């Protein structure tokens, strides 16, 4: 049986024209293809990918085409672009074959580390005073890490448009922690 890894990413914004102002692509098709290729270069079919919001701004058909091309078992933490004003998931998001029902918050564990997952950065989160971690999106790399929390969005300079493992995302943070 193949080893399963968990990956984290956020803010792909597939098809979102506004992202071209901040990303080095000429068209949304070019951006989408780069994001798909970057994703599939690291994620294997059996891996789990937590997408922490703002998956796609395309219509239902194009969003489904992209979703089906992405490797791995995909789980979604809902972002502001994934829902209607009333907080309900958009049809283009709701009708995808997510590995779990999309939600606004989730937790996972990796090697004993508890990880709180949300689209938005939080100053405090479940078990934060007990050494848990918090991964988020929404900020497009503009917020620096805070304690044991960090942005995992594709726009973060150290991410390179691809999902990343917990170990890769937290390595620098762990080396900077002061042990009392």
C-alpha cells in the first residue's frame, strides 16, 4: 500500500481574472494550467489535499474539469469565494466529489501535531496554548507567520503555487521556536 501524505494549499482562485494583477501570468488559462501542473507534480492519487478556501471562480462545468484533473483526495475548507452571501456553498463547489463535505473549519493530526484549519487567520485557535498549529489562507502571503500559525496560500513565496506538506510549511517556524 502506498504511503499517504497530507498536503495543504489555499487561494488557487482558478479562473479569477483579478489574480492576474498579482501573479505572473498573462491569462487565467495560463494561470490555471500552471496551478494544475504544480499541484500534480507533488500530489499523488492517494494523498490528501486540504484546500483552505477560494478554490475556483469558474462556472460549474469548468470548475469540475479542473477538479477532475487534480490528483489526490481533495478536502475543502470554505473560503469567501466558495460561498454565496448567505454562507451556502456555490453550486460549482457543492457538486464536486470532495473527499469530505466542505466545511468552514476542520482539524487534523500529523505525527501527533494537532492542526486547526480555517480560511481566515486567527490570533487564537483550538488548543493554541497547548502547542497546536493553525494553517489558513485568504491573505495571499501578506500576513507573516504568527506563533504557530501561517498562510498556506499559493501566493506565499516559499510555496511555489503547489500544495505543501505540514513538515515543509512548518520547518522554518520550528527551527525559530524558543524552547523554554
